[in-house]
């Protein structure tokens, strides 16, 4: 097992555990608090969480198309076509939480399947504007995990604005 693969496994653990704790905390908020438009790029906590899940499923769908031998993605709830990066997957918090848990399990299984050889292969896909993209697969994996972290940071900022402390968010806290 390579250091790169260990790093991706750590990112998957961080993603899964952070999401578990975050959704647990968010379950204590009212639906109105979670859906309040607070001026974030995706409006609300709920809108931002929906976007993160949508983007994860889009990226996993791109991987499934680019590397069809990835058995961890077979039967997973992936997104291959979407109308907008604001597309709502789930209107209700419980359904969104269930979808998040399911996708986090897929991500955990998926990273176990990512070999150094696959990560070095060229990945081809079209971005959300339809532009053709091509780069090493590891770049897309790194982007997916970075994207999650970026938007979860926005969620924790919104939680602070509502008077709720999300606690420690550092990667080191979650992987040790």
C-alpha cells in the first residue's frame, strides 16, 4: 500500500466521520434554521449540504464512466446528468442525511479500490459547462475531497452565525 493510497483512505475517514458528527449536530437545529438563506453560495446549510452530496455523486459518476471496472461504484446512487450545481437531491433533512451516509459508505469502498496505477491514468469527462476535461485521475480525487472540505467549512461558518459551535474541524482530529 502506498502513501498516496493511505492519504486517500485518511481523507475518506475524515469525510465520513466529519459528516457523521456534523449531521448529528445539525439534527439539533430546526428545519427553518437549516434552510434559512444566510447568503452563502448555496444559500443555506441545507442547500450547501445538498450541493456537497450532489458534487460527490457527480464525481463518482464521472469515475464510474471513466473506469467502468470499479466495482465499488456498481449500483451506487450516482449522478451522470444534472441541471444545475444547485439541484436539490433531497428536500428533507432525514432523507439528505440517509443519502449522505450511503454515499460516504460508497466513498469508503471506492478509495479501497483506487490503486496507484489507476490514480495515474488519464481521466476524461465533461465538466458542468460541458467542456471536455482531461487529467490524471488523482487530480480529480484530490479535488473531490478538497471540494467537500471547502463547503463543509461554509456550513460550519453558518452554524457559528446561528450560535452553534461545530467543534473541532481539523483533519488531524478525525484521522488520529
